[in-house]
C-alpha cells in the first residue's frame, strides 16, 4: 500500500493531462487543489529541527506540501 506522501491526490485521467505528473520527479505544487492533503495525519509544521533535518529523503514526497508536514518529516524515508 502506498504511503500518503507517495500519492499525488488526483486520478489517472487527471494525471494524464497534468504538466506536473508528466515528470515523476516533479512534485505536485502546493497551489494545486489536488496537491493539498486532507489526511488525518496531516500536521503542518514550522519546526526548524524537522524542516531542516538533512537525513530526510524529500525526493520521496510526491507533493510539495509534504515537505512541511510533521508526519512525513518524522515517518518518511531517510537518506542512507
């Protein structure tokens, strides 16, 4: 099962027409309504210790909003 930070938030038809989904390495921009997160685990943070933690693999996040989410920052993949 995909983790919340691995899913874009739009269906296959929308992804086929989305300029951001063409490149799998490009994150959904925070301004996209489908790039917003409505999961119960969503916890936006401004904690510098989390935001600037160099061990977090931010490339694993499909959405820009994930890189400011405490749930992702605490539970997401780490750089080896």
